[in-house]
């Protein structure tokens, strides 16, 4: 009898100990050997350190749980706990968030950082809540450029060209206004589409595109930098609310690690462009006159973007302009 009681107590104690350990699943599109993979691992290690192993995060990098456009919806439903998500993915839940990636929306990286750090939560906080997600930190995603099989320098060089665009209204409408036949595709579908000739090139982030090999099938890289993207480290509100206050505190304390991406990515871009050039790519730096031709497309494209989004997009765009003014 004593042995039975002891065994029961041992089992109960084991169950209680096991229940204290919490594991969250995190999904992201970039692979482990990328700036985003490296900083995510630092975040995971920091949470484990702060919690003494009581809270762990298991990362599924390289879209192992599926494309981020599908996963972001699973996060909102609580089927996946967390995600390191691009602007495009977050804007599927909060469309107005995509306005941050409007063409040539910001005057400088410093202005962009100020807006992100001081104004984004007040601008989009209610929309995040309604979408079922909580934002833990912002994530530098980088600048959008153009990869093509034949070089382009100005918008007229793109007339009639079939180009993969991000599946977002900001990138697609801007490129259409520049004269492109836009084919919106997810990042993982772009390279196969270029290989088969479905498209002749693609818009993509400079760093991400080189990391995953866009330049190997479209070796001309035109540095339009027509979007500056910020993503989000998001957690399902269902998963967040299920955590204890202590577990929430550990995650909150570790999350600012993602802000390290700003310096890392901006520093990495130059090195990766040199790497692409050494592998046979041609990096096209634009003259001031050429860049101004791209910027001249933006105002008309922005009107179309706001009309396409509808709803309270105009009010959110005005709020972004106010934030920019406050950060000037």
C-alpha cells in the first residue's frame, strides 16, 4: 500500500513538473543561415536563459510549417503560436499595415525607425487586437529591389514585362503603374516561375533575394529600393493569454533582440551585393535622374493603393504622415 501511495505521489510530482515546462512553436520563411535565422536563434536562447528552461521555443525556419501567408492565419487562430512575419504577411490580417511599405513612403531609414518605435502600436494596436495577434517587436525586413534576366534602369524599361510582385497591393500597384504586367506570387514560388519563364523577373528584398538565390536565375539586380519593409514578431492572442504573467515577462524581455536586425541587415546588404556580383550578377546602382523617374511613379500609385484598400486606409495613411512629421 505504501509503495502504491509513493508511486502515485511520484507520478503526480512528475506530472506537475512536466506541466511547468511550456513549449511554443514559431514559424518563419527565412532559412536558419540568414540574418533573420540568426537573430531568431538569439531570441530563442534568451528566452531559455531567462526562464531556466521552463519556457522553450521551437523554431520551424525555411517555411517548414508552410508559406507565411498561410501560417499567419494559423497564428491568428491559435494553431501556430508565433511567427517572424514580413510586412506582406502581417498585412493579410491588418491590410492597412501594408501602407508602411508604400512606394518611397519614408525619407530615410532613421525616420522609418522613429515611426516604428514610437508610433506603430498607437496607429495599429486596435487592428492587431481585432485580428487575434499581439506584436512583440518590429523586425527590419529591408529594401525591395528588382531582379531581372535583362537589366532595367528606368520604368520604361519594364513596359510589358511579366514580373513577379509581392502579393500585396503596395508592390503590385506600384509596379503596374510603372508599366509591368504584374504576377503576384509568394516568395517560394518566384524562383520556379522565373526558371520556367512564367515571369521574366521579380521584385524582392535585396538581402532575402540573394540569400535564397533569386540572383542565380535573374542576375541583374536593380537597386530601386522602392519599398522599405518592416515586419512583426507576432504571437497568437490565444497563446499569449494562455501564458502565465512570468512567461509573458520572459518573452517581453527577450523580444527587443529583434531590433538588432536593423544594423545587421543594413550592414549585410553591401556584402551580399558584392557576393552576388562575384557570382556573375550585375548590380545596377541608379543615378539621381533614374531614381527620380521611379519616385515620380509613386504619387499616382499611392492614390490607387488607397482606393484599392478602401475602409480606413486614408485615415491610417494620414496617421503615418503625422508620425513622419513628428520624426522629422
